[in-house]
């Protein structure tokens, strides 16, 4: 049995987590008959989609579509780079928490009124569709490959004489802190903060991952995307004007947050994973 990923309860007040739970908090489950004849397709196995799949698998037949075989906890990834043992706990195969439904390991490429089509040619019919594709970046397909990637990053950090972190946003600052904690000798040798500087980022990777909604631009939802590529939803997380299509997580334009919802999502992760 896999150890619970403890860092889940350290989640800060992410609106996406609130959004994920909102669909349950608002008792949207009541729209789903409590039987397995209804096909609910969740596209995206990140924080929001994985959580929803875990909860809904006891209420309906779920198909989870994600290009990778695992869920990972994004906010623990920087720690996993400096302490690879953490990766073993934060990268969880979808099948370890999602045992009842179908898993399609491929990217969704388009949708119709009744089906989702994936890159590997799978056609998945749905009664209810939930889009949870959040952000995207190229990551390996299997858990072992992902864990090895963290080990490789760790080797690079260990062997580096100096490390340049470009960007003083939350990710850059957090990574600098993680490295300083685990490699104090690097810190004591040379820590330099250059203020009021900028670099040409064309050849440098961005800390912020791009939203994954480009695949919807030629679909029936093309007019439901805002200028940033977020899906416009109503207060019940339904795509406006559609009864059976929902969106949750960072992919939505939903901005509400509630401490109560966050508290509940933390508890649910703790109790169930
Ligand atoms: C370094 C870092 C630190 C963070 N720290 C915190 C924190 O401390 N607290 C906090 O609450 N939040 C934090 N966040 C933000 C948090 O991770 C996001 O808000 C959250 O991951 C959003 O969840 P999501 O499910 O909407 O999207 P994601 O978690 O981005 O998941 C999207 C999923 O969709 C899949 N996908 C993408 N495109 C497709 C497609 N076409 N077909 C099928 N699947 C697809 C992806 O593979 C992925 O599994 C942090 C993020 C980062 C990167």
C-alpha cells in the first residue's frame, strides 16, 4: 500500500482546489444517477480531475483520460528535485486511487456532442463530460520514468558548481529555498541576488506552465473560451448553456474561493488517498 502523500494537506488556498470541490460541495452529484449506466468522462488527471475521478467512481461509470499513467502533486515537485525520495510519494499511479472506471492513457484531441476522441484513436462516449486539463508540459508517460527524471534533476543540482535561477516569482524563490536547505554548502559558497535585471526568455523554459485548452479551439466549445484560453463556466461549473459539460480546475474562468471548500478537499484527500 502506497504511503499517503502527506504534502497534500499542505496545499495553500488554491482556487483550483476549491473549484474541484465546488462541484461536490454544491451537491452537483445529485445530477448524476447513482448507478453505473451513466458514462462520465473526465479529461485531465491533474489535481482537479484526479480528485473528481476518485470521488465519482463510487457514483457512476467513469472514464479518466490523461496522457500519463500517474497523478503528481505539483507543489511538491520542487522538493522532489532536491530530495528524490519524495518523488516516490508524490507520483501516484492513477490505478492506485482510481480502481473502478476506465483509464485512457492518451491526450484528448477533440470532442463532439457525445464523444471524446484521443490522440491514440480511442473514441469515448459520454453522458456527462468534465474538462480538467489545467496546465500542460511534456512529462514522461510512466511513473518510473517520471521518478527517474527527478533523480536526474537532483544529480544535476548536486554536481553543479553554481545554479542560476531566473525569475523571482513563487517557483523561483521556492526552488532557491529548497536548494539552500538541502545544499547549504552551495549557499555558503555563493548566493547572489541580481535585482532589476532581465533576460531574453526565448530560449529559457517558463516557470508557469501553459494552459491546456488549445485542443478545444476547433471544437463545439470554441466560443466558450475567454481571451486567456480559459473555459467560461457558470457558478455550478457548467460550461455556459450546456447541461452535460462541466469544467473544473485551472482551466476554468471560475474565480470564487471558499475556506470551507478548501478545508473539505484537504480532509477528503487525507482520508481517502
Ligand atoms: C511549482 C508549483 C507550485 C504550486 N504550489 C501550489 C500550492 O502550494 N498550493 C496550491 O494549492 N497550488 C499550487 N500550485 C498550483 C496547483 O498545482 C494548480 O492550481 C493545480 O495543479 C491545478 O489543477 P488542475 O487539475 O486544474 O490542473 P493540472 O494539475 O495542471 O492538471 C491538468 C491535467 O490535465 C492533463 N491534460 C492536459 N491536456 C490534456 C489533454 N488534451 N487530454 C487529456 N489530459 C490532458 C495533464 O496531463 C494533467 O494531468 C502550484 C503549481 C506549481 C507548478
